[in-house]
C-alpha cells in the first residue's frame, strides 16, 4: 500500500527547513568562517562548526523539491528555462552587488581575478576550477550537476523505476571510493560526493506523493546510509541518519511545529539570502570591527544587512524576473513556435 500525500500544494514545513538551513549557514559563516579568514579582526566569541552540515540539508531538500519541477514539465527545454528562471536572475544581481561592495570597501582578500569574474557570469565556474565571486556559490556547481543527472533520468527513463536507478547511482559512488584517481569532473558531474543526500529527499518525495510506501523505500534509504557510513566520517553518518528521520517525520506531518512565520518567511527568501549573505556580511563585520564596535554589533548588523538585501533581491528580482521568464516561455509554447515532445512515463 502506498503512502498518501499530506498536501499536494506547498509544504510549509519544507520552507521552515530551508529557513533553519539558512540560519545555520549564516551563523557558521559569521562565526567560524569569518574568524578563519580574518583572525586579526574582532569576532564573536563562539564557533559553529556544525553549520558546515547545512549543505547536506539543502541537498536533501533539493532531492525532494526537484520533482515539483519534473512533475510539471513536458520537454528538456521546459526544465532548462524553469531552472534558469529560478536561479539566474537573483544570482546575477547578488553577484554584481557583492562585487560592487567588495570593490567599494577595498576588501582585497575577498576579490578574485577578471577571468574568474567573467566565468562567474555563466554559473559554471566550478566546472572550470575557477574561484567563485562569493565562496558560498560552490554549492551551485553541485546543484547544476544534480539537475543534469535528474533531467537525464527523466528524459531517458522517467521515474517509474527510479529506485533501481538510484541504487545504481550509489554503486558508481562506491566505484569512486575504490578509484581515488577518478577524474574530478566525472565526480562533480555525477555529484558522487553528495548522491546519498539527494537520494534521501527523492525517496521521501515518492512516499509523500503516494507513489511508494515507506516499507518499499526503506531498503533504498538503508543503502544510502550504508554508502554514507562506508565513505564518510562518523559525524556525517549521524547527519545522514538525522536527515532520514527528519524527512520521514516531514512526510508524515510530524514537523508541523516548525511551520512558524519567521522560519517560513526566511525559507521563502533563502536562495537570495544565501547568495548575498557571506562576503557582504564579512565586509560589514570588518567595517564595524575597524570602527571599534563590539563584534556582537557587527554580527547583528551583518545579519540585518543580509536579511534586507536578501528580501529585496527576492521581492524585486528573483520572483518577478522568474515569473516574467516563465510567462514569456509559456507564450512562446502556446504560440506554436516550439514543438512539444511527449514526456517520459511518470508514476
């Protein structure tokens, strides 16, 4: 017997989890990472290394949420336009704003060369092994590679037999473990470092949609955890177990207590917030430190600036630009200028 989805609309608990992840990444960067990069500057007297696990939560959420796109597209072009509309406008504005603030503040330690800057306009700089305008952008390389893998699965096989494909994907990950000299671009393109975490989200989504039962997914979840346990360290294995339990609770409605307005709101702006928070926040904290203010004031000011800029980019760029691009694409499709190819069989 397959599971029954709690709500086929927007999962507010998923937004809340995004909000929690956004808070963790900010606290990690403004405490631990800031002190690593600028040991001479006054900083808050605590470290938050656990925030480094936040990307694993984001990747699990991406594994769950990717089907919200796959379930409503008909062609590969639909997918590409959808992801471009979702990611690129906010990214471009955040990148240019970050660069401008770095140059105006003469934050030379944060600046990168002109070739790398030009590569950053493509969002593909990671595949060329070039530095990012903002260090937080490295996760976009992982996301783009994940999209490539998922659209390949959708295009050539659909998701009717998704779980065996995921199991095969984990076998390739084990090959990467046994073959330490595997070319780095293959590792990146197949997201072999993070496959189990995306997989946990995908398995949970299938139960939430009523396409599979929890019992059917359990062996594949165990396989994902085994992949983590054999390759990663013990603490990452614990994180994997926590994520499995958290997403099992999510799809069964046990995380509704997280759906509070501040977390949902932060989750709603989390992408723009993530793009703008790190280097801009570092500049703010450096300026406050140089002016002799308490590092707590600098921390709070950086947090406030990140929230304001993240909200502005989300409201003024991410949402309207994304909607405009999708509306333009829909008009082109309805105008009969683009052929419609049949979608792979979905279940």
